[in-house]
C-alpha cells in the first residue's frame, strides 16, 4: 500500500508539472490530440505487464480528454474502446459528451456504463 501511495504522489506531481507547462506555453491538449493518443498507448502498453507476475492490470482514466475539443473526443473515445478490447479500462468523467458516447456504445453491448443515480 505504501508503494501505491508513493506512485500516486509521483503521478500527481507529474500531472501538476504537465498542466503547469501547458499553461506556461499557452498550449493545450486540444491542440495535441496525437500526443494524448501516444500517451494513452504508452500507458496501456505498460499495463499489459504491470502486475506482480507480469500479468495485465486494469487502467483507470480520470477524464483524460477534459481539455480536448469536443469534435475530437469522439475519435479518441473510439480509440479507447478499441484498446479496451485487450486491456480492462475504467473511464471516470462527468463530461456530458463522453456520457452520450458511452450510452450509444452501451446499447450495442460493447461497454458497460455505470451512472450515478439522481437522488
């Protein structure tokens, strides 16, 4: 558990550094969709052998496309769906666009969608 805490802290530092760099350069992920794709492919490639005995582990994506323009999200989500055929993915978001994409895919049975219950 301590190792997981260390990895989580390191990841938070890396994300903060990348966000700071993006803001400092005036750029945004919306202009670098190919970079987002390459990053995801790299993370998923590592996940295929990340378990203690070289087995695959699930990958949690926490709103990775939050800064991506809406017209590019559909393409990226289709890529995520293809990648999920080989690696278990958990995608967390409150993005209505991604929710609409997921509801359409749920109807075909290609993904499972869990949504909060209004209450």
